[in-house]
C-alpha cells in the first residue's frame, strides 16, 4: 500500500487573503464547497483577524455559515487573539490556528507584537480552545528567511515550536512565508525543530516565490514530514511580507506526491475544477501591500 501524505488545503484563506478586490462571499463559499468534494480532511476557510488589517477576510462568519459542511472535513480558521477566537467559535470553526513567527521583524509587521508578546497573547486562546474541545494548530512564519530580518536561525524556529507545542498545539505548520528557502536551509531548520518535535507533529507550508517549494517538500519528506499545506491554483501571499507570492499549488503537490509513490486520497478532477475557480478570482499578480 502506498504511504499516505496529507495536503492541508489553505487556498480559501492563504490563497485569497491577499487579493485586493473584495471577492464576493458567495464565490468563496462555492470554492470551498467544491474543495469539500475533493477528499481533503482539513480546509482552512477563514481568518478572524482585524478587518482593518485584512479586509478580504472580514466575511469569515458568513463564509462558515454559508458552506455545506462535508462529513469528515474539518473547517479551520486563523485566530490571532481572544477576540478572533470568540468570533471563530461563534462561527463554528472546527479547528483554529494561532500564528506566530520565528523573526521579530515579521512578527511586528504581521501581528503588531514581539514574538514573546504574541506567545503571551496566544496562551488564553489555546486555553479557551482546550476548554471548548477545539483543536489548535500553530503556525510559525519565516522559518528560513524573513523579509525584514534576513536569514532565520534554525534554533529560533525550534524555540518557538517548543513554546507552541507547550501551549497545546496538536501540529506546527512551518512557513516559508516568502518562498526563499532551499532544500539545504529547510533541512537545517527541520533538523533543529526535530530535536523538539516528532515529524508527525509537523507540517510544511511552502510558498513558491523562488520556485523551490516542491524541492523543499521533497527535502521535508526525507526527514519524515507527511503533511503539507497548499492552495489550489497556487494563489496566495501574505499582505505583510512583500514578495510572498503564491502558495505552492495543491495540484502540483498532488502530482509530485503521486509521482513519488505517495497516496493523497484527492480527486484530481475536482482539484482541477477548484483550481480553475480559484484562478478566476485572482486579480493581482503577486500584488503586495507594504507592511
Ligand atoms: P492591533 O492593531 O495591535 O490590535 O492588531 P488591537 O488589539 O489594538 O485592535 C485594533 C482594532 O482591531 C480594534 O478595533 C480591535 O477591536 C480590532 P477598533 O477599536 O480600532 O475599532 N480587532 C479585531 N477585530 C476583529 N477580529 C479580531 C480583532 N482583533 C483586534 N480578531 C492584530 C493586532 C493581531 C489584531 C492585527 O495585527 C491583525 O489582525 N493581524 C493579522 C494579520 C494577518 O491576518 N496576516 C495574514 C495571516 S498570517 C500568514 O499569512 C502567514 C501564514 O500563511 C504562514 C506563512 O506563510 O508563513 C499563516
Ligand atoms: Mg502562508
């Protein structure tokens, strides 16, 4: 039997958050309903952040209320603070994510906090989620390179990963936010993180700015990772990281994994249809706002 690798679909959130044109809520719902038929177990569909910071994600509650929830699929949302957590819970998100960084410059630009402050802010979110029985995922951005601070020390990623695990995160998604990682820097980073976490608690989140996301996924597979985030149509970027263009495309990851002999359980035709829908929503070509 081929070994299973999971793709965590983040297109409706990471893929769309950077689009400048307000995308109609109905279009987001239609995309998610298509993705729900593709065989994903987890789809990130919303972000309960400040609408002043990311206006595109302001309709998260309407999105979650409007989708047709497929059995066996968990619909996830980002929550930067308790206010976001309360909104996500009211909208019945199945799981939430707290999102920090391994570099001070990006942490400040993205969530207006130092790394230490952000971890203090995440603690009550994780605590509330535990009390409510809602799984918490943790993201770490800029795991190899930061647009503000340059290369990231692998030890810093391990330190933040350890803190997020201690807060109760069931999995840590390691983000190459600006797609500057290489198989060598990704491997060095992973070796440090694997000192504090087993590979089955880690996921790779690669943006494809440098065209190396698939190579970085292969390097991660070699070290035992079996979960990768991706966005249909290769949409995406972070508004607070200039140069953070598309997430690696789900269809490209699925094809590469199949070629390597892994099973994803995804329906290629449904993914292709969703990728067409996602690309039709795109207005900007890696258009970025300044932080
Ligand atoms: P702040 O300005 O320091 O927060 O922002 P504040 O507490 O002073 O609040 C400012 C205003 O926002 C207030 O409203 C709050 O009520 C409101 P006002 O009183 O001015 O009318 N507010 C909220 N409203 C709704 N929901 C909330 C919320 N929180 C505050 N949850 C804050 C701090 C964290 C809120 C802000 O910096 C923020 O929202 N940042 C999010 C940025 C973001 O979403 N970035 C993209 C996602 S991360 C990413 O893409 C990376 C990833 O993909 C991995 C990778 O690739 O590396 C995950
Ligand atoms: Mg991202």
